[in-house]
């Protein structure tokens, strides 16, 4: 039989060494400490075949998170599949700002539009146990993943299938958060860095020749109808879209409109308040 150390060494010749290690640990059901302390532990032929299949997927460019079916966000682990975007570290800013905006409310009503894997909604529920959180997505596959993540973290989140505000009727909220598609349809980045493997409808609005802001316009347009007085809207957007998003929020009558920078000093989230 092949040892886990030999399997790691062989996989490292085909893909990144760290990725190879994580795949070996996943297949073998061991930790990094186990791998170092017991390198001669054998892998069965069945497990080697499974590892080979995973290494091939990673070597083809498929993101590691999809291969492992897991990704980290805000210090937590979430299931991810090709039905949802892989959570990005910069989206943690959206969670931090959301916490700040409702910190004085005892039981805030929050809606996460375009929830995807549910990482924002579930994380907020864990951080704000008294909050009433609704998560909306137009993709049944994405909601299935979000449901599994909510169940896995024992987070009571209401999940609704629908397109942005359409399933919400006349409901109003203390906070609306959204990380919508905002990449323009012709952006060359859509063909790079594993993005072809991610759901395109979650990355771009698909408007040929557009500016990537079509979904953000719809979200901003519903602010006055779905925010409670004093409620906030927070939207994640592209690195060069902050000024345009602020203009949209101003046009919808929101006040205290601001943009916030992520750890890379890029204005990543913009928001405003319904006075």
C-alpha cells in the first residue's frame, strides 16, 4: 500500500503542495499533525483512486473549495458546491458592518438578498441569536446549500425562493444586506482564476455591454419599500463601483450614504439609511 506521505509527495508533483496536502488529509481523514507524525500510515487502493480523481479535478483548474466541498468564512466552515459562489474574505466586511448597524436593536429584522450558500445569513444568525433573519435566492440549488449550512450550524434562518424582493410582499426590515452579481458581462476576469467553474448568474448580471450594476439598481430601488424607518441597506460591489452605487442610493432617497473599504483598502461595501 502507498503511505499518506508518499501520496502527498506524488500529488504535489501535479498540483500545489498545500492543495495536495489538504486533499490527502480529506481523503485519509487525518489532520496535518497526523500526516507529519504518522507518515507511513497506508492508504487503501480505493482511497488512492478517490484521491487521484480529486487531484485531477484540481489540476484541471476547478477551485479547491469545490473539490473539498468546503470553504471557510468568518472563522466557520461552510459547504459549497458549484451551485453557489465560493465565499470571499472581503465579504466578511458586510457581516461586520451589519453587526454595527443593528447593535442597538433587541430583535432586528434582517434580510439577505441573493444569499447563495447562506454564509452571510447564517453567520449573522450565530452572531445575533435574537435577530429574525430571512434569506432569499432565485436558485433552488443555492437554497439547498444554504439550507444544509443553516442546519449544520443550527441557525434558524428563514429561506425563501424568489427573485430579490418578489417573494417578500410588503415586508419591511431593519437591515437589508446583499452581495449581488456585479461583474460586467464582458469582464475578462470571468474567464480566469477558476471563475468559469462558479455559477455565472451569481457573478454577472448578464447584461451584454452593461456596467454590472443592473442587480444593484433593482436592490437599491426597493429600499424605500422594504426598509423600516431608520433601517439600513448595505451592498457589496466591485472595486471600482463605489461612487456609482452611492449615486444610486442617494437617488432612492437614502441618507448617510457611505462606502467602506476592505482590508485591501478597496471600497467594497456601500450603504445608506432610510430616515
